C-alpha cells in the first residue's frame, strides 16, 4: 500500500542518514588521531636523533639450549623471549650516552644502535642512587646530533609527556603518558611518576613535552613503579659522571701488590721487587 511504501522509503532514508553521520564521525576520529600523531612526531623530531638503543653484543648472548620434552620425538628450544633493550640519550658530541644503570647486567662493551649504525660503547661511570649510567662510544657516528640539555622543560603534574625510545633494530618507539605527580626524594631530588605502570622496555627512555623540550629520563625500578628523573638533574648527573671518569684511574691489572717490609725481605730472602699478595 502507499502507506507501507512511504514508511519503507522513510526507514531507508533514516538508515542512509545514520550511515552518513557514522561515516562523518569516523572521518573526524581519523582526522583527530592523525592530528595527534602528527603533533607527537613533530614534538619528538628534534630529540629523536639523540635517542639510541642499548643492547648486548650478539656474541655475549647465550644460545638457548635444546631440552627434552616428554611425549615428543626429539627436542625443542625453550622460549626465553627477546633480550631486553634499554634506551639511552646521546648527550654531547664526544659520544657520551646516559642510560639506566641496569645496563650493568650486560657484558661490556655493549652495542649502541644509533639510527641504523651499531657502535660499541664502554662503561664510564654509574650513579646507583639516581639509577643511571654513563657510556661512551668507541667511535663517533657520522654527523652526531646530541640532545640539548640546556633548554629543558619543567615537570608539571597533569602535563602530557611523550616517551621516546628505540627498538633493537633502530626503529623509533613512542607512547604518550600523563605526569601524575612529583615528589622529593630523601636526597632532595624532585622526581616524577607517570600514568600507568611502566615496563622494563621503557627503561632509559627520554621524555619530551609538547614543545619538544626534554623533560626527563625514565628509570625503571624492578618490582616497583619507575620514576622520571628531571632533565635538569639529568644534566647535573651527566657532568658529575664525566668528571668522575676523568678523576678516577681506570687501569686495573687484576692483582694486588704489597710492599716488601724488612721482615718480608728476611723471610723471602730477597730485597727487591714487590709481593703479589692476592689475585683478583
């Protein structure tokens, strides 16, 4: 009947309108997400070249042993997962890299993945209280672009921060977090707490604000929430560690010597040389 045809036409028109509105909403959401992604990429563009991945050398990683499995013919390799990757920040043109002190679990030298280059880096000094370590590249990459630690961002609770790191293949990894709170440690250092539970894969990551300035370094604490070491403190610690590396003699023979006293000379029947008292 004409009435049924009118109702059908009206339903079709409503359904078409609903689909059109839904399509517009989807397009708006896509545009919003694309705008956010563009903002994040633009904010990290200046800092990104200074971010490196810190990984152990391939020759220091033990191959998983094959194990017997009940009910099967043969053996299978156990799944030990991927080797954890730390991130670090190239802080100057001398090849110094600041990263998490968890790098001490690796054998040195380690590999620093700078863009597509894999360069060897040695341990210079550590500050366990702050949870950071200073490395230095054995050779500089071509046209290194260190981070700017003179113009840094203040940490303000409630502010959005972008976490920037690299994968073991050199790919950039980004995520967005809220700085939930800040508080003072017993030593008087102001540190920050991020939204959500941080993971070990974030260890040593650089955090920048929406303007692209460095806000701090994320330090992961096993079995606890990690914290953000503010950029101002990062700069102070880096300078202190560099000074410590210059002041401390790093040569080490692997044994301890003892001066020959009169009694030892008489006992040993020799008056020259030194006594090796222990081998480390």
